[in-house]
């Protein structure tokens, strides 16, 4: 379980290492390295996703490790609250950016929000526009204060 403390509240995610071992290992390395601390949710599309994990508050990209293989065929269902890795058009390009699904869709899943979906919805309601060249960016900072492993409830 990973607990995210943000400027808009906290939420906890459960990861699925059996179904997505490569993705979960990658994500946990970023958590353990403190990579997500001080990052922002830089893309918010109500009814679709909130995305973060790769940019600082100044919208500068953080250094990442090499991309990982996509685990889309792991049998997990894509539902509201599920956690997925962001990538480019290259299916095997995910590094540190992730998103929380706000609806059912067709993305590879490696976890889900187990507590704090109200915080996810609060973040999804933040006003958006173009900021520092990014479309669908929040007009106020939505900062990840910390992301840490916590015991399962």
C-alpha cells in the first residue's frame, strides 16, 4: 500500500504485484527513492484521469530510469479508481508518470485507489487550462507532498 499526501488531501493505493510485477517493482523503486515527493498532478481531465509523477512544481521533468515493458495483458479490469502508468505512443515507454482513472477505460492497470477516492475527485475538480505549455494543467498547484509505503489495513 502506498499513501500519497497531497496539498488537497491524502489517498492510499493498493498495488497488484502478482498481476503486474514489472510495473509494481518500478513504481515502488520511485516511491522508495522519494521521486514523487514534490511532484505535481500536471494533467487533469474530469471524467477521464488525473496524471502526475514526472514533473516538479516548476513543470520541469524529473530524471527517470529507463522505460519498462507494458503489462496490459494481465487480466485486470480498468475501472474508476484504478492506477495506470502513463506512456507515449510507444507501448513500452512508461517510466515514472502514472494516472488514476476517473472512469472505465482501456489502460493497463497495476493498482487501485483503496482509500481517498474523495480526494481524487477533489483534485479532478480543480480548474484547468494551458500552463507552462501543458494542456489540461491545473491552474493551481496540486502537489504531492510525499508518497510512502504503509502497512495494509
